[in-house]
């Protein structure tokens, strides 16, 4: 009975690991954005949340180009925690 349970756990864990590998393969590599780049953005898929701080922070955007390929870029953005008073 114990050996049957061990085999079941090994089978389930191998499926979980295979799913994790497939998810990693789908994620595009993060590219560093430079203001001299011309981006081909057809559709924005995801924007990272900008933290509520008063400083420049890293942010990411995942988008699809006009050829249907996904890209993820990292850029610098000003945090949303600065006040004008």
C-alpha cells in the first residue's frame, strides 16, 4: 500500500514539474528598454504595478507585437508616492 502511494505521489509531482517547465518556456525573456528603441506594440498584455514611493523604480510591460510575438521589457518609472505639497 505504501509503495502504491509513493508511486502516485511521484506521478503527480512529475506532472506539476512538467507544467512548471512549460510555463517557463512560454514566458519571453525580459529585455531592457532604451529610449532610442522603436517598439512595435499591437496589444499590451500586462503592466506591473508601480509602488507608492517617491523614487524611480523598475517596472515591466508585456506586450504583443504586430506579428503576434510576445515581448517583456523592463523600464524605469517614477513611483506614485510623490506629493506636490
